[in-house]
C-alpha cells in the first residue's frame, strides 16, 4: 500500500508507542502512530507525516470507539506535552505500561517470558506531582503567561492549574502573577536572550506540607523582591521558602547553578520511608512521594539485606534509597554527580542518626572504577541512572566487583533492557522486574529489576 501525505486510511489501534500514541497498521503493513487514539479504536486517520517505515496520523473520525475510552477532563489535554493517557481508563493505562515494559525486556533485553510482577498501581492519579517547572512568557495583552510547553516545542500552553499537581501550586502561580502585574519585571526571550523571568519552579513535600517557590531568572536580582515574597506568603499555605535561581545561559536546562534565598529556608524537608530528607532545589527528588515509598520498599525486598552487607548506591541523589536501607546494612556507599545532592545526602544521614553511610560526589562510572581498585566488594549494588541508562563502561566495572545482587531502578524501559542485556553477558541473570506507576496519566513508567550473579 503506497501512502501519501493527507491520505485517509482506516486503522485498528492495536497498541501504544513509548510516547503513548496509538499504533495501527495501514493496509496491515505500515505502522501509523496516532496521538489520542485508544487501543481497540477503529479510526479514520489522516496521514500527516510519512517516513520510510512509519507514519504519523491524525484522528479524522472515530468509526468505532474502544471500550477503554473515557471522557477526558483537562482543557489543555493534547496541547500540553504532559499527559498521554487522559482519554482511557486507568486500568487500560496500567495494561499499556505493563506491556511496554514486557516488550522492552523481550525485544531489547532478549528475555523470553520475563518474570514480571503486575504493575503497582497508584492510589492517587491526580495531584501526585510534587514538582513543577513552569515556563514563563508574556501574552499579547502583556500579562504573565504561565503553563507548560506543547509537545516537542517551546510554545507555552497557558494553564492556570494542572490536574497532576497539588492545588497549592495553582495558588503559587496566582501569587506570582499578582506580583508580576505590579512589578514592572521583564520576561526572558529565548530568541534574543534578553529579559529576566524564565521559569517558576515549585516543589512540595507531601510528608511535611512544606512548599518552596523558586523564580528562575536571567539575572541575580528581581524587581520588587519583597513584594514577591509578600504575595507568595499571603497566597501559599505551607510556604517555607522563596528563592531566586540564577540562569544566565542560553540553554534548555531550566536551572542555573546558583540559588539565592529571598525568604525562609533554601531547602525542603520531607518524610519518606519513615526518614527525614532535606532536599536542595538543585537536587533530584522522586516526583511521586507515595509511589516512591513503594518503589523503595521493592528495592529493599530485592536487595534482601540481613544486617552486615555492603551496599553501593550509584546515582544516589540525596541518598534516599541507600539511607532507607541503611539500618539493614553494614555499610552504605552512595555516589552522585550533583554536589548539592551529595551535601543533602550527608546531612540526611546525620539527621536520621545513620552512621554507616558515606557519600561521594563523582561520576558513577569513575567512582566504581576507583572503589573497585581500592578492593571494594559490595554485596549489593543499586543502580538508579537517569533516562539514558548506565554509563558505557559501568556494567563491566560493577560486574568485576562481583556483587551477589544488582537492583536496577529505571525510568526508561528501553535503556533498562539494553543494560540488562549488557549485564547478562557479564554473568548476571535477570530474576524479576516490577513495574511501578509513578507517573499516572503520562506515558512514563518506572521499573525495578533484580539481577543475580550466576554461580559458576
Ligand atoms: N536514587 C535517587 C536519584 C535517582 S535520579 C533517588 O531515588 O532519588 C538519578 C540521579 O543520578 C540524579 O540525582 C542525577 O544527578 C545523578 N546522575 C546523573 N548522571 C550521573 C553520573 N554520571 N554519575 C553519578 N550520578 C549521576
């Protein structure tokens, strides 16, 4: 079947891509990706983009609706790049995510009939995100424009509140708008590199109720800073700090290297897994508190510590995983690249009276080499890398330290599966995977995997 742009085709949607688009095969062959489609839909689709092995389509008409479809409930769904699954029932979303993990393990990881636990569902599918980075712009009428980027774009979709966020974030957004209207402050322009306001960055600690509001600016001062503080303090319950983050670079990276406290505290305090964690605005922290606790419980179960073991926690952030297991371990060693996160981790150990944990600010791969050369023989290694997965030489270095178990926490099933394959060539057997729905209504899925050293 030879397709052209703008052709209309009839499609059965049989699954989803990693981004959450529906997939069908035109004429039984060419894969067509359709945003907003649901598995089980029969659709009339207009081809909007054609590549060699696939095409993108737009729904022209729903000929027969999937039983999974529900009424979507967000005014900017599909304009904003955040949610992928507001149009299907949560059960269907969970099935799609489970299948995505299985497909990655089998197709990329080369595993057959991989042992997979049922995905851990979230009790809360709304209001669960404890972090927001809202780009700021200026509307035609001169008001402060605040919202989210459209998918694959830097166009701001205005939004006064997001269903994934706690209501207190909308109050903070309102307070910043109120300040802006009286401040005379300028908005950063990506084209020219001029203007001041770039993002509003919000964080909430569900365990304590604390909220940090951080304005990201192309400069070290804001106009009417005291007014900003007053507006936020008056409008945001639980507010514990107001910060200015300085980002002067022409970059897509939201945060600059430096923060200045305008009022209150410069860090957020949360409770997680019965421990207290202090988190700097520059440190990574899991965005879904309740599901993070479940994730860490599964990590602890997979690690199976009995008291005397040495645990190496690579990509440790503020130390949360290692510290949550420290009481069951002999020694915990954490490695993390971001200096503020390492400082948080060290303080977090002290705050929780944990004396058997040490943290290093280093690249995980370089640290693993150094620790191995010094003769470290961890019993368990926890890996929780960013989306791109483990550094190139890391699996080999870890395998040479010969831990009995590797617990791999991943937010990308594809790089996870690739790394599992690398480990399987290094004597590590895949035991089991447990998908966790950390990000309901979005296309993202977290997975935790146990690998075991093969005894020769
Ligand atoms: N385990 C932590 C953090 C996971 S996110 C938690 O559950 O909260 C991944 C972390 O890896 C981030 O903190 C990031 O700063 C860090 N990181 C990214 N690249 C790294 C590298 N090459 N070496 C060490 N840490 C790195």
